[in-house]
C-alpha cells in the first residue's frame, strides 16, 4: 500500500477500538506478549542481520539496535504491565453540577491516529503499538533502515496478535521506504499527531517539515549536581550508574556539576570508578584529576557514549545557572543532604523530570509506572516527560442535562 493508503486504513480501523472493552484490549496485549515469546528465535535472527550491518557504527548505536532474549522478555513484561494499568478511555474527570442543573465534565478520549518516526530502536514498534491501541489510537510506524529486518519481524508479531484477537491489522500501519517520511508528514486528513524519536537531525527535520502537530523528543543533555555536604558514597553510585549503566540512551548522565567544597574528595574517587570513561573537565576539575580540557561545545553535547563533562561550581546557584543555560529540558538530578536545597532544585529546575538523590536513569516510562513509553517529550505541549497511556489522550467536554435550554 502507499503511504496515503496505509494512513487511510488506520483512520478507518481506529473507530473499532471505541467498541472494545478494556478486557478485549488487555487480551490483545497478553496475546502479543505470548507471541513475542514464541517468536523470540526468529526475531533475534532478524535482529542479528541489522546488528551485523551496523558493525562500523558506534557502540551506543549498536546497543540501541540490539534485541536479546532478555530484552524481548522485558518487552513482554512491559506489555503485561500496560495491561494491568487502568484504561483511561471514557474516564470523566472534574464533573460539576451547575446552578441550572447541568452536570458537566471532561471525558478522556483518544487522539486518533499517531505516527511514530524513529531510528535505531526497534523496541519502539512494540511499545508504540501497545500504548496506542490500549489508549484507543491507531498507529503508523516508520522505522529507520538500520533496523529494517527487526522492525519487520516485530510488526509481523503485532499483526499476528491482532489477527488472533479478531482485530484489523490496519490499526498498526508500517512504512518502510525513506520517501514515505515526507508523504507521511502531509497526511493531515488521516494522522493527528507525529512523534519523532532519534537523533537531533531527524527531530528537527520532522518538526520543520510536518504539516501535522509534532511532539518533540529532543536530546537528553542530562545533569547531576553534587551539593556541598553531600553523601559522597551515594554521589559516586548515582554518577557511575547514570553514566555507565547504559550510556547510549537519552536519560544517561552527560554533565556532572560538583560543588567546590566536595571536588578534592569526590573527583579522584570518581576518576577511579569511571575507568573507561573519557572525562572532559573545566580548569578547576583539572586541578584534581587528569581530564581532556572541556570546550564550550562539551556543555551542550549529548554524547550517548562513555564520555562525561565535569565542571566544578562555586555554589548551588551556579549549578542552577549552568543547567538553565545548557540543559535540554530532559532530566536533572541533585545529590544533597540539605532539604531546603533539594526543594529549591525541584522547584527551580524546569526539566521534564527532576530527581533528588537518585539516578537520571529513572526518567523512563517503565520505571515511572507507565509500563512503557512512546517517547520522552521535551516540549511542554501537549505532554511533558515520558508519554504513556494518558499522554496519548485528550479530553472533550460532556454535558448531561434534563431538557435545559439556554435563555
């Protein structure tokens, strides 16, 4: 099918979701989890073709691309967690009784048809399909050529589960050609929202060329600030986890800010703990450990690699100033014993997720109880932060009367 035909099929299929009970949607989610388990060998075989073709790519790219049996099992767990979540569709909120006897509320409804344009991360096929369908939306998937074999295998699993549950496969459209992107961005009559996930170049291209509203998932230039008087054992664990646990993802730590009072004690132990990580530091950092001199570009950079920028700051206020100047509205963390400064950090840092004495790696849909995420929005309209079921809905006004007419 052409791009337009795929989008039209999704638009025509989407209303069938309005007739489904939560139990029917959950049955499909469990079916898909079982299907992934059954097809694990075939999916891994398809994935191995993509990983082999990416042998010259960075370690971070290969990590995002790779699906293992453990990662497929985690995808299945995520599906079951989504099934266990309340169905937001039809929920009426903020209902009030007006003086004229009208009962007025706001009902949560689907967005309609959501288009996902993504690179490198084939798990998005499953997460997007699961979250969109449970929230009553059809979805169009356009992945990158670097994951073509894996994407096709996962879409096949999604379609198999739909057929098994008697649901139209048009609910999950799949586009494979590069030229489909521009055509997709013109489908204003059939697609309601576009969500790009990938490199900054892809997101800027989609934002600048789409005729359809876009939720932006820009870079994750995430910071951790170690405050004066902080627990240094805690700080070391949080920094090492944030940087090394999975460096190629958007919630990985990219810049460390250290209060000057703790620099002499903390930086040498971090240098030992971060063996294999390239450290790029300011002049004051270089007084304590060996670093590559940091440039202005380093403070702006999302490395997605085993590289960490470090700046020694004279105060809490200086740390906030740095984050305001260089942050990308993704995730920031503070390590502190001071309750007042923790609250000030939460209040004054405007990023989509702010953590106190915890790793930046927790800004993730699964970790935050969403089951999975369709993306982490760094723009404040219409969602901010990880997008789960509720973020894939909107609200309409509902009026219940007993014959009232307006005077």
